């Protein structure tokens, strides 16, 4: 039986701020896309943006709570219709604490070609591997889509969904936003490269070197 979660006002306010930031950056428009975060105090579920509600006027009180075990929902509003793939990601990856889904222009354009984002640039490693895969097309909100997304996230922090958009996840909300913003920028660069010819891709060995370097990049303290 699902019990009432901890209120976690700070986390919920951060989720609202993330939605507003994505809207300001143009990565989402209107009520497209959605954002969620695993409960920090109660890890049995996650907070997610409500269905059909855009960034303007969204408040922390509008967020819905979804239980990981049975998908039970608590809150005044229904959760985003995409909540099943958020749940699937959290169930598949205990290390991921936040999920961002956007219909950003360039990632969506690539997804509508049903193409992955390959290792044309070393920063593709921000998604955790040597590509950002594209899942097969499935109806939004379906269990088939959730299963495909969970499989893509087995060893990645981002994926494209055919004829749909981009999902990114991270160890916290800031990380998930960073991945989403970076992958969208990479998709823009990749599409620009395709317009002038086929890019030269980095090898698996070259990408493995980048991925290894990313494990400690930006985490070292400055020597005194």
C-alpha cells in the first residue's frame, strides 16, 4: 500500500525551477516534455510534473508522486502521461536520481530520422558511452516504450526515442539537466555536419579513453 511521501518542498521547488529553465532555453515549449526526481528522503517513489501543464504557473504543489513498486499515484493532479518510462529508468538504475524529457528541436529532428547520435565528437561521452542510442518507435506512455527506454539506459544516461524526443538522466537534477542540454547541442552540431558530408567518427578505443577521463574530470581539488 502506498503511503504519503515526505513533502520535500526544496526538491519540488527545484523541479519547478528545472521545468522553467528548460522552457526558457527553448528545449521544451508549452506542456511538452516532463521532469522527475526520485524522492531524496523516501526512495520508494518519485516526484514528476503533471500532465498537460506548462512551465508558466507551475508550482511545487502541482507535482505528482508515483510509487516505484506499483505505480500508484498521489497528488491533486495526474502525473505526466510519460511517467511509465521515468519509473522504468529508476527501477533499472538505482544510481539515477533525476530524469529530464524534452522535445528539443535538434534532438527531436534526429529522433524523427530514427538515427542514433554517433561518436562524431568526444563530448558524446557525456551520455556514458560511445553513442546516444535511438529506441524503436512505440506509443507514448506505453509499456513497450518503457521497456525500450529501460534497455537503452542499461549503460547510458541518455537516449533518443524514435519520432518523439530526448530523455536524459543523472545522479542529481543538475546532472540530468547538464546531460540534456549537452546532448541537444551535440545533435545540432551533428545535423550541421551531415549537411556538408559524413563526419569522421571516433573509434571505440578513442571514446573509451574519453569515458575514462570523464570519470575524474572536474572533480579534482586545486593544489595549494
